[in-house]
């Protein structure tokens, strides 16, 4: 058993013990001492009754810290254990984008009820976030950021940073706007701290910046953040007003999500499926892919049928067929792996990379020839039949 798995088991056992003993103070201290991610992972193994009891003895701040690191399934289970008023109290300690994610997973009726119970400012921000699909820049952005006008002095900008900085997730990148609220550039906190306090923010603003629209796919946003090594990327509307920002920790979540999705799709499995998916749902998600594979398998069998007379006369060919089909599958998997990796890293241009297509054809011919010669020699030695080795 690996150290990581052993640690998870210890966290789960300790968490369950404190919940059963109703040790509220110890449980709160445990959450503060440990990384909330580890606590969230341990909480995944709790049953609904244990989760409800955990919520009943913890403060809203402690629950919020765990909720922010929990996966979607655990968040939904938490909402079942909490009343609407309890959720609202917990939301006061959470980032707006995390709140929007949780509310988006609620039933329509409960979603409307909770949104209506919010303060006007919070309601407006959450409603705006919920307007965008979950897999877009608008769906993963947060509205908590620092924007400073270009006509302010650095010392005035610092005062604003001190005022709202503790509530902001990313303060290393400051966004600079003009009098109309349009984004004109960014400023590093390091530059602000090391500059003369009486110069204008416009003097230290970097006007060469990257921004995205709210409808951009989250995968494309992740590629931009990775390419330009950004800590945060602003989401703007058509008039260049900032709607929010996408932070690097959200990008990491996107990368993991897209990676898992690609792996599942390569295996012919839907991203919506998990070990907890019901039998009927799993059948609906998997059967279409299996039927497609069945059709292609029949197509391959028809090819074999053309040579069944020859195979019947030379029985040894039937045992060699498995080698040929297996090697063909391996060669295809190699090409598929390279191509999928190139597509995933956005390095494929089908109009420009026709040479790569031709190269793969020649590569297949050469590798096939080499393996064919080796197979022919082995077959001739095993069966003492030169003709059988040649046709192989």
C-alpha cells in the first residue's frame, strides 16, 4: 500500500472517529491543521448520515473551506445535508465562482429560492456567472479581482490593494482600467511596491496583455494560460470591460478535467460515467460505442472470410493470424497515441501537416516489412515450410 493511500485511510478513520464522538473543537482544529483537499478526499467516504452530522457540528467557515476543495459529487451531497439558510451563511466565506458552481448543481426550484434569498449585489454577480455554460471562460471565472484606474497614483493604488486584497484570490496581477472602466493593461504587484509612490498607475502599466471572451471554451483558456505562463487571465466583454478573471488554480482543474475526459473518450466511455453510475445509465452510455466496435469487428471478419479456403487448407495460418492482427493493433495504437497527444496540445494543422500523414504511411510500410521478415523467418523455422513463411 502506497504512503498516499495509507494517509487517506488514516484521514478517513480519524475524521469518522471525531464525527461519531461529536468532537466539534477537535474536528475544527483538524481541518485547520490539515490541507482542506485532504479533508475533502476523506469526506468522500462518509455516508450521508455521517456527512449530515459533520455539517451539524462544524462552523460555516470550516464547511466552506472543505466545500471549496470538494469535487462536484461531494458538493451535491453537502447541499443535501444543509438547509438554505445554512448554505447562505457558508457562501459568505466562499469565492463567487465556487458559489456559482454549487448553485448550478442544485435543482431548479432550490436554485431560484437560494438566489432570491441573497443580497442584491451577490444575487447579481451569481446570476451573471450562471448565465454562462460551465465549460466556458464565463463559467469558470471569478468576479473577485483588483482593478485600479490609470489616473490614480501608486500610493492610492496600494491603499485599495490593502483594502480589498485579503478578500481576493490573486493579488499578484493588478488590472488597470481607464475612466470608462475598460481594461487597458496589467501591473505586477512587485512593480507597484517598488515604484515611486507619487507616479501614476499608467506609468507602470503593461499594455501588452492577453484577455478572453466569456464564451471561449475552457480548454482554449487553459492553453493560453499555459502558453503565456499567466497567474490569471481577464474575461472581458465586447467593450473591453472586465467581467471577471480565470485564476491558475481553476486552470489546473480544467486541465485535469479535460485530461480525464480525453482518456475516457479514447476508451469509448462517457465522461458522465463513474463507479457510482446506475446500471441502466452505464448501459446507455457504453452500448453505442460497443455496437460501433462490433460493426468494425464484423468488417475485419469479412476480410478473413475471403481467405477461409486458404486457411482451411493450411491450418497453421489460423494461429499466425492472431500475431498479425495483434501487431496491426499495436502499430495503430502507436500512431493514435502520437496523434491524440498532438491534438491535445493543439500542435496539429491538418492543412500544413500532410507530410506527417505521408510519413506515417511510410513508417507503417517499413515497420511492417521488418516485422514481416522476422515473422517469416520464425514461421519457416517452426513449421519447416518456406511457402508458409513467404505468404505470412
